């Protein structure tokens, strides 16, 4: 199945809604496209500006979309902008977002630069900042909750495991910057991909099990 309407430059954000009826794609021209399960385009709107959208995530219990790029933005199903949040004083791009399964809060990760540290931030459902963490030496490329919802894995200069309050639980060192991260269905292992194309399998406490180069 081929999805129509996506930018020729590609897309970086994709996510199913909580009922599995709708697929949202956020592309590199700042478009948000919503498809039904047959791949028919049913909504198309712009992310307030034309910057590339780096990630998109549905609310786990509502048809509300959250996108990240230069700001955090909330949209309803019709494409109406509900709220826009500048996540820090500096002009730093956001890269990742992960709603908690409860719908009570979500977490974002940003790029940072030589001057400004990369931030991992916990937010309330209404978009109020709960906690900011700045221990990473690299950008937060991806975030993933385990199936139980009590641990968050972040991919940056290391694999880090956090609890729901933003406390660091475990940390696994990496030879290069991590880009992708995903839990298995049982929540007892994690797989990561990296900038130098290494695939690493970890246990749930961020201990390395296997590396494929």
C-alpha cells in the first residue's frame, strides 16, 4: 500500500491513534496527514509553519495529536491548533516525544548544541512543565515506554532508563550516538540502532547482551 500526499523529501513522524483506526504521518514539509486503515487520505493540514516535523504522537485516549519541531504543538482531529509551547528559552529543535499510556503526561527530548545541553522534559497532559533533565551529552533521538508503562528508554549518547517521575534507573554506555530504541513485547529487553549502524540488544536494566555491526 502506498500513501499519497507525503512530501517527496520524506517523513520522520508516524503513529497510529489509540483505536487503530487512523494513521498520522508528519512529513518534512511540515504537513500532517491522517489516513484511514485502507490508506485513504482523510485529513491534511500544516504544522503552523513549514518546518520539517521531527516526531508525532497521538494522545493515548483521545484523538489529539502532538507534534514536535521548533515547538510542541497540540492539534485536534480536524487540524485546529489547540496549543503551542516553546519548550525552552533557546532556539533548539525538539526531536522526540512519547505520551505515557495513562494520558496524564508525556516526555520530550531535544537536540541541544555545543552551548545548550540536550534536555529531556516531562510535561503534564495540559502542557505544564513538570521536570527538566540535562545529563545527556548527545541529542535525544528517540523515546519509548515499556509495555507496562513504568520505564522509559531514551536514545542519546547512552541508553538510559527512567521511571515515571523522571528519575534515572539504569544507564548503558554506547560507542556512538544511539538513534532508535524499542522494547520487546514482554518489556524485558531493548533494541537500539546507532549513528554508525550498530544494532545492540540490551536487557531491561541497560546491560548489553549482543551487538551486530
